[in-house]
C-alpha cells in the first residue's frame, strides 16, 4: 500500500512538470514589414514625339510706305504639325510640385491662301515650322501631372505670290515671340507618359518684299493656337 501511494505521488509530480513545460512562453518570429512601392517622381531627362492641329484667328499687317497698319480676323490659317520634344524635370523628395525646362520643334503646314481673279494673283501664307523653349511648373496627383508653361517661341513663315502667266515668288522669315499654355501628362507605365496640351503663341512682325518699288516692304505677324498630343520616354 505504501509503495502504491509513493508511485501515485511520483506520477502526479511528473504530470505537473510536463504540464508546466507545455505552458512555458513560446517564441514568435515577427513578420517583416510590407514592401511599399515608392511614389512616382518626375525628376530626370525625357524625350518624346508630338503632333496636333493649329490655327490663327488674327493676322497683323503693316505697309510703312503707305502708312497703313491693322489686323485681319481670319479663320483660314490652319493645319497640322508633328515634331519632337526634349526636356528635364526636377521634383524634390516628398514634394508634389514639379519644375522643368522643355524644348520642342515641329514641321507644320498651317496655311491660308487667297486668290484675286480680277488681277490673276494668288497670295499664300504658310507656317512650315515652329518651336519653343519654355519653363514648366506642375502639380502631381498620383500618376497625373497638371502643368503650366511659357517662354520663347519662334515660327518660320513663308509668303508666296503667284501671278497668272508670269510665275511666282516666295520669301521666308523666322518670327520670334512668346508662348503660354498648359496641359495634363499621365505616367501610364514605368518610364512612359502621354500628354495633351494647349498653347497660345504671339509671333512678332517681320518685313517682306522690301524693294525700291515698295520701300520698307510690308510687315506681317500672327497669333496662333495649337492643340497637341504626345508621348514621352523618361530616363529615371
């Protein structure tokens, strides 16, 4: 009986020790923090292609020898264009503002012509190339960038006069002026963005047909509106 009692006490003690071991605190391994993808940063160089449609609603003209000057409302100077863009953006870490410099140039066919049947003369005016050097400031919202831009603008303009039975003569000049506008750019894939943009430009007057027959020639200039779409590749 005494041996049975001692065996029972020993069995109870062993069970208690085993249970205490089961209740000992366990060691847990902390899960690693989730990987957070960095937000879009627009900093860096980019190049792109663009194209669109342009028109002029105001032509300016002066004939110094005759003391004439004025403007002509016109919706006929219009056409398409296509070209390229190169630029650089800078965006401070944590900032939503984007600063940049952009240069673009395009070949164009923005033109108008008018025929005077009574004298057999046709006059045409054509912008065959234009471009700009602009500063840019934008505000980024996720993958979208809303921006405004402005700066120097130039356009190569060609004036042609054709006379029935005689032939034609042309003269080209580069007009310099200013431009301002804005647009929306969207980063649709890594390193790739698309944009839509509106620009207004005012090109200064230049002198054409300066000769002995018409001292001082005549001076013309124009304002233009352009709407373009483009795609850019970003080196960042």
